[in-house]
C-alpha cells in the first residue's frame, strides 16, 4: 500500500528503493569547493621569488601534512598573519609580494564552479555546512570570495575550534552546530583519511577525486539518481 502523495509518498518510494534519507550535506573547502595550486604551481611561484625548495616554509607548502608548523596553523596556535610576516622577513621580501601571491591562491577564479553551483542548488532541500582544516584568516577569505554564509548554515574552521580533521572532535562540533545527526549526514572531502574518520562516526563519506564522480555519487545518495 503506497500513500497517495506528498512527502509520505516520497518517503515510501525511498524506502522501497532502499534509499537512505539524508538531511545534511557538509563540504570541505580547500581541494573541494576551492581549487588548490598544484605542486608544480607552488614550485614555480617559489622559483619566481628565488626561494630554494629546501627552505622550511617551502617544504611546508609542498608537503603540508608532514609539517608540524602546518598543523599549528590549522589548530590556530600560530596566526596566518604572523606566519606570513615571518616568512616574508626570512625570505627578505616585502610583505606585499608574498600577499600578492597568496591572494591568487584564494581568488574567485579558483572556485571549483561545478561543485559550488551544485552546493547552491541544494539550498532549501538540505541543511548545508562547510568543514575545513584552515587557518584563522580563512573565514573572512571565504566570505570575500563567494559569501558562502548566505548558502550554508555554518562554516566550521579548524583554527577557530582547536581541532583538525581527521580528529573526531571536529566532526562532532560540525554536527552539533548544524543540528545534524551523523546517520543522516553526507560529507565530501578530498582526503581519504578525513572520509574514514567521518565514516567511523556514522557519517556517509564521499571521497572527492574529480567533479564528475563526486556529482554522480551525490546525486545517487541524495536523490537516488545515477
């Protein structure tokens, strides 16, 4: 017996298809909604500045997850402003030279437009959030780029919380702030370890490797399509 119509019919159809009902979708920022510079692009930028690849900051930029300094930035123990001021001093460069290069990394042209458009299309259908390992200047940069605060319910930044993905605390903070349940939440991230940590808490993960695959997986999970 299928209910006549409305939301009851939708629920019935999803149950018949074995489709799980989701209420919340959380996206990572860097590497998902924002295209990040490739290693080759960073090497080229360092070359333009005359910075050797063995420089400690260069190593942090090229292999961030292996750098204690990177994790201090992500946890908010070191401010981004202080980090880049010290970097400019060490590199003997005027601060505006470093900032000009960094501004290109977060320029609007670097938005991953297909995923940003998809996120915007989910408004009114799901509770939306952004969860990012990022420094203490990121929130303002995010809002300057695309005013994501008009699209999502909340933006959770690791440096503001003192926890980083894949630590479970940061996911729990995100769920609480979004008023979400783990079992009804989908999380999109470009790092498999972050996806594994989310899944350990009962969140459904989508490992972003390319736009076409991610969009297909989201359509399948959220709408039973594809």
